[in-house]
């Protein structure tokens, strides 16, 4: 009887510990945890991108600054394209490929199942950060170009550079959005296969 009582006490203690763990998990809702993760990820990537941009353009010729801006624009537009492709793609198209053990298919299924989060990371986090940093690089380009001119020249160059960056960013995203939705399977599978070179599928 004593053994039975001790077992019952242990079972009750286990149940209490499980309830405590569950209650602790409930203290941090999923939306809040995700929001905080995006906050810290955005901060870290902004610091990294800003640092790399500053190091690249500081004391460099004008063409280096232009190259940095183009790289940021391509990255911004490319990430937006991947985000649209993942969000609009269904995982069912990759199940048969995964069963045949085609490289990248399992990863593509995982991407599609986590489409909302991946779309947020690529479009909102990386895309917006690239937009902010490219704006800062554009400001540096304005300083280089208008260094020998007056206030009027600097104003005209500033408006022109910002207009070009904005037009290329928005226009590029609009142009590739249709492409991303039409060829979403190929884009998602290609990106998934590309990621397997860095981390193998389980």
C-alpha cells in the first residue's frame, strides 16, 4: 500500500510539473514570441548591413557606392520575389518529389508549410532593411556627387538619386510579383535546392 501511495504521489508531482511547464509556456504567446524574434533579427541584420555598407562606401570611389546600392536593390527585389513565391505555392506539388527523394523537395515542403513566417522574414525584415540601408547609401552617393556643387545642386541630386532608387525598388517588385506567382513552384524548389548546399536535408 505504501508503494502504491508513493507511486500516486510521484504521478501527482509529475502532473503538477507538467502543468507548471504548460503554464510557463502560456506566459509567452506565440505571436509575442514571433514578434520579439523578428525584432531582434531585424536589429541584428540592420547593424550587419549598415556596418558592411559603411565599410564598403567610406572613402571609396563613386562607382563602389553605386555597386553597393545595386546589390542592395537586387537583394531587396529578390527577397520580395521569394516571399511571394513561397506564400502562393502549395506544398502538395512537392510531396511526390519528396517521396522520390529528389534533392530539395523536402526543404520546399517545409518552406511552404512555414510560408507566412518565411514571407515575413524575406519581404518585411530583409526587404525593408535593404530599403533603409540603400537609402543611406544613396545619401552618401549624393554627398559624393554634390561635393563640388552648392545647395541647389545637392538638392537636385538628392531628389534624383532617391527617385531612381525608389522607382527601381517599387518597379522591380511589381515586375517580378507576377513572375513569382506564375513560376512559384520553380522558384521555391530552386531556392530550397540552393539551401541544401549550406544545410543538408534531414
